C-alpha cells in the first residue's frame, strides 16, 4: 500500500514534453518523447475520458463498468494548437493540455471558469514486486471545495479532508470510519464556486483517494496497477454529474417488480418450515404489511448452494406456493463458495468443466467458508457466468423462489489474514487474463451479473430481483444492494442514513441497510427509529444475525408494534410515489434520494448537512438519531414546506426545532407537490386499486409532479404500455388550477383520483372540471378539501 507522501517518493516518474498530436474522430492522442501517450476521448460535450500509457501503446480497452448503452456524441469539437498548449473545446468544456508537462486544466466553455486543474497531474512508479505501474493523479483542491460519493463509506457525507481505500472487504460489525468495506465505487463529485464536476477512476486494482488530507490544497487518486484511466463529467449541477455518471456506468436494466419495494423480513436464519410459517402468519394476524420472507444459508443441505435441507424443508415447492398464496415472495441466499464434495452435482460439474479459480501455478483456489473447504467459480469467464445462471432453473422455475441475494461475494474467505483470495489467483477477465489484484473488486459484481441473468431467464416474463453485498461501479445495472453487517447502535442508524444517501449520489440507488442492525440487539426505540428511516430507503428490509434475540416488528412491545405498523403502512401508501421515482432513476438516472447538497448546491449551508434528505422529488425526511428524543433541530432547504403531520407551512433556508416523539419523525412536503398514494395493503397486489389519492399541497406559483403506472411487473412497459401522468399545479391568491397531461398506452386499473387539497388559502365558491362547472356539493371539507374526479381529467379549476 502506498502511504508515503507522493512528492517524497523518489520512484515517481513524469511525462515529458509533447512531441506529436493526432486526431481520430472523437479520440485525440498526445505523444511525448518518453513514450507517455495521453488519449482524450470526447464522450459527450460534458464528458471527457483521459487515458494514459507509459509504454508507447495501450492495452486492450475493456471495462466491466461501462455500459454499451451509454450516451455518446457531441455538438462541437475544436482543437487549437497554441505555442505552449493544445486547447480542446466542446460546447460545454474547454480543456487545455500543457505541451511542457501534459498537465490538464478544464474550464467552463461558456464563462471560462476554471473547473478542474492538474497539480502534478499524471505520474507513476514502477511496481517491482508485481510488474507494471502504480499509477497516480493529483489535482488542485480549490478553496471551499467539497467532495461527495465513493459509495458506501461509513462516515461524513462530505469527503473533504479524508483518505479512502477501494478494496472490496467483508467487514463484519464495521464501525464509523471503517475503511474499506463492501464496495468499490471510485467515483466522486467535486463542488466549488457553485459548480460541480465528477471524476470516475475506472481502475479495478486497489485504489486510493485523498481529498486534501495529506496536502490541504491537493486531491489525488492512485491505484496499485493498471492504467490511469478516468472520466471527467461536468454539471454544473450535481444532479447532472450524477446522471451523466449513471448513464455511463448504466441505469438498472429494468424497473424492479413493485413488490420488491415493499417491506421485507429476514434473519439468519428462519428455519424449519414451521418457523417460517409462524413468522408470516404473525404478520398477517397483526396486519403488518410485508411482501417478502428470506431464507438464509440454513435452508441448504450442509450449506451447499442450490440444494435443500429436506429435514427442515421437506417440500419447498409446496411451501413457497403456500407463502405466495398468502402474499409472501420467498427470497433465498446464494454464496459463491462451492463445497468440495465429489457427490455434490454442482461441484462435480464445475470441476469437470474446469470452471473454478486457480492459483498462479495451477492449483485450485481453496478457501474455507460456511460449507467448509470450497472452490470458487471464475465469474469473469462468460461460459462460467452462463453455467451459473443455468443453475437457478430448479430454484426459480421449479420451486418458485422470487428473488436471490448474493452474500460473501467480496469474495470472503474465513480464517485467512486478508479475508479473501491471495493476489496470485488467476482470472480470465473476459479474455484479458489477470491476477486477483485486478479482478478482486469486480468478482462480486460478476457473480451478481450471472445471478441476474439466471433470474431474468427463469422468472420471465416477470422481472428479476437480485441483491448483492459486494459491488463495483456499474453493478446497479443488475441488482439492488444492502450495506452489509452493521450493528444495532444509534451510531449505525446515523451511518445507514449516510450510506443510502452516498450510494444514491454514486449511481447506485436501489440500496438500504439491515434495519435494526445485523449484529447485537436493538432496543424497541432504536428499532422504531430505524424503521422510520427505512421507509424512505428504496430497499426496505429488516435483517439480523439472530444471535442476540428476535427482531420482528412484534418482538419488543405493543407500542413499538403499533408505531412500526403505522410507518410501514405509510411506506405502502407511498408506493406509487416511490415507483415513479424509480422510473425516473431507470429512465434518466435521477437519484431517488437527494442529499441536501444535491438538492440545492447553491446554498452553502447544505454542503455539510448529513441527516436531512429529499425522498423522490418532493418529500423531505430527517430521521431521529438519538435516544429519548422528543424532536430535533434540522435544516429545511430554501422554499416553503408543509409539515406532513400538521399541514403547517414553514419557510426554509434555516435550521429549526421540529417536534417528533417516538410515534413521529420530521417529514415535510414541498409546497406545490402532488403526492400519489395507494390505499393500505398487506402486500402488493392484495387489493384491486380502483382509486388513487392525490395529496395536493397548495402553492402560489407553479410546480410539476408525476405519476408513473404500469402492470407493476413484467416488460410491457418497455413497449409503451405504461401510464405517465404529468401534473402542473398553478396557484394564485384566489384560484388553484391542476392540469394533467398523459402519455403511454397502459390502461390503469384505477378509474378515479381522490384529490385532497392541503393549505388552500380561500373558500371555494366555484369549480370547473374540463371547462364545465360542477356542483360544490362534490367537495368535502374535513380539515382538507376533497373531491373525486375521473382519472382522465385535463384541467381542474378551483376559484374563490
């Protein structure tokens, strides 16, 4: 590991002068007289790729992170050859490359603001132990600059002043500031002087990021091998940066089934069958909504993947069907370690086909995991991924399992010092053979990819649902994720909130934590507060180790059960709102959770806020993170906000006290919002939903809202069979107008909207529906004004 000051490292080498330049369509090559070549690719007007080699030619250009569906193309490209520099200009960026040093400076093309500048820039050090180079990049850290991203790092949202390592690691009971943990997402957003940019260092070797930690005016990143290969994204809005990065590395291949956004209950482990049925029947008895029940490793025969313990689960197909009939989808765990057992069909087939990872000298990679001694598939081989996906036929197609979670896929190996494969393990890397040093960070990603294709194949025409613990950039294309083996402490509640926000701004939106904590046992108050936070995380699951007691909603006391039920019901009411936010994520790459800095970067008060966040487009949530709290101080972003519980309107741009006893939490709705709600269900699909409630929050001015609907599963929405309703609210002192614009071919199940108007400042004396006056008797007043209208209305007009 490189821990010494870069400037003091005498092994550093640097590019020399540029001696030649060539252009090949969107690729520009700058040659120096010491065999360094800089290749700049103009991906888009606002996205540039920088790739360096030190040996006069580039290796095969291959990346697991970049999607083939990424947007490309530019409107303008000019190259000026000046005396001391080359200038590359697009419609958004001006990039200057020094002829003397190859250092790069990037400006906003419209106002010439300096956005990003190399300090030393590219330099390297030969790796005598492994061969190749340790590649390095240093950049100027501007005054007041803040940094965000890097995935699930468990510390302050703003990365300024910190140093991090990217090396996917099994981190049981990790704590605040533990680094590294389960994911490697080498992407960050920088923000200074009101403008945001992003850097994605697409290098799968162990990498490091220093955000003005070692030297206060320098930010640097480096890796233990591979190329200096990074993408630069320009906003100037943070949301533009995150959306551009998500576009490049891939949006989810499809929407999840809506049930995957419901409440999930998990434990290590629910077995035998009678225990599973006891849990599920208690949910229904107590009327606590729940959509999924999980089976951990104890459902298997001796922890052998793709097998069943017939003593605990004598007829899994029958059990899964009975659970499904009661509204529960069964999700099963699958790990990468395959038990060494000559009578075990998966092991035998993998051995016969030579699908397992090997050490440098040809011996199989052997490691101890839950089944004992195991071999591990090389998921970087396409034929192995195809084989792995085929193994799910019985589990998914025959038994009826609805989802799979991949665990231990860092890969984790027990009883070894580094908890994973040795460096000398070899991988195919899709035809680019390499050691584990290069493949480690993408191993879990490729396992999740293979699992995803298995579910896509055998769940068709339904959508797949996969969860992974380990991930690299781009894994969001295939799977959801959780933040690993956390702990039942208040500090971990704070960490969970940070991690979900950070994952969203790192392009991986479908994320959540083990609610209540995986290790140790929460008190009822902590569990309640965690549920309150969890209803605003896209992945909403309770999970615990089971070593310290039960962790179901009824495991504490009746008051806790009632409050938890109330909040889970709120989640189910908000499903159409969350589903719409997910559609925007899949369609545009828009984060479903927005830290306040992502929501309003121009307000410097947001740059160091960690607790508050925007859920979707219009709901502000702020969890209670301390015991015995009757409320908390929180920051409301600029604008006006309705208290969700009282309808009190508060002006934002300030910090304020908000009451929130144990049965409440601070939730606010942006004025002008139209929030769609379902009736409460015990599981998705329990009821035929004939009416959707629209909670309308009056605003003097304009605001837009959306409602996306489809069949809640399947692929018809990709063929235009969806319903997208755009609502425009226009408020004046004496009138309120709601316009609806529709697109899509899907005929929704619901026929009417129940419109609840909050905060109307005048008495209604006249109503027009599509230019026709309607009776005032249709309006009901009970704290709010309510009216039921046909779903296909075009304009609804309320007048004083």
